[in-house]
C-alpha cells in the first residue's frame, strides 16, 4: 500500500465559529490518517512498542488554498517518502469531492526509544516503509518556523485536562487551538490562517505553566511555547488576505 486515502466528513465539531475546518482538526486528521496508514503497513503503535519505540511527530506544515466548510466531504490522501537520515517524511493532499485541491501538507516523523527518548533506526521500519520515489510530492519538505517581525506579547498558560492525550503529554494539535484563541474572532473572521508551520521541539508533560511568546504583524504570526527557557513548540505562518475567496465562511454559520 504505497498511499492511503479516506473520506472525511466535516461535522460541526470539526468546524470553527465560521463553519470552516478548524486548523487543530486538520492537524488531528493528518495524525490519525498517518497512524492508520502506518498500522496497515505493519508499523503502527503496537508493533513499534514491541520494539521499545514509538512514532513522534517533529514538524508539520499546512498550506490552505480554500477552506472546506461544514458538511463538505474532504478526500485525504497521504504517503511517506524515503527517509532523510533519522526523519521519515510524509505528505498529504486534501481535495473536494469534485477534485478541487483544498490544501497540501507535509510532516516529519521520527522513531524514538521509549526509555531514552533518543531517535533510533529500526530495520523493520526501513524495510516496510514505502519509499515512493516515483510519486510527485505536493509541496516541499516542511519548513522551520520563524519568529514574526512584530511586537511580542508574553502570556503564561497552565495546561488543562483537555490538553492532554493518552500518551500523557499535551497533544500536538493543541498548539493550533491555542493559536486561534490568541487570534480571536475579529482577526479570523476575515483573515483565516493560510499557512501553518509547527516545529515540535520537546513534549509538554505535567501541569506546570508554560510561557507563550505571541507575535502578529501584517499577515504574519508566530507563537513560541517554552518552559523555564526551554523551547517546546514553535509555530509560524501567514494569514489569508481580507476578502480572499478561499477563506469564505460557511453560508450556514451564524452571522
């Protein structure tokens, strides 16, 4: 199975205040689709745990051309490519039912030893992971997040119960929800996210507060999450221009 495809119906829980697909739900759909494909390849959570390792997401980038809205069905396609040293790239395309390209995405994954936390290379992963040399990549490899050239706001945040997942750490998708909370209704109404780059530097465990370094300028933004000077997550990207057709709200969303 060189690639993997699913149909994803956007129910109300997947959508934001304006009926658009929520950025954190996009990230969640990417993770779940990647996980399902890995499972079918024989490289899911169970087989890796048997070898004392787990998959860890290290970087994601999403580029949105048009936001799908409430009750649209998105066709998600994903496939891995040849490893780059200790990182395993994976790409995604999101299309409408009539074939319109809605978004593209790329991610880097690593295999990490559950005891030491170090990246490892497992022969089984390298044997079973498709290289897909002939499949065209929908975009370049995911980028590094960059601090926006804008004034900084510092905010302290204490992780809550809903932030944590079954791995016992803050779920990787939560940074996109935090970002949208910081943007707020007035910004996202007319200028939703166009690109979203996330670098996962370290996992967030425990309920000790983290520090947000938040910046937003003309069409750009960045968010750094740190604790005691250690950089945990870096996020950056761009906003769609006001009135851009690809950012239209759902016609069924409340005014």
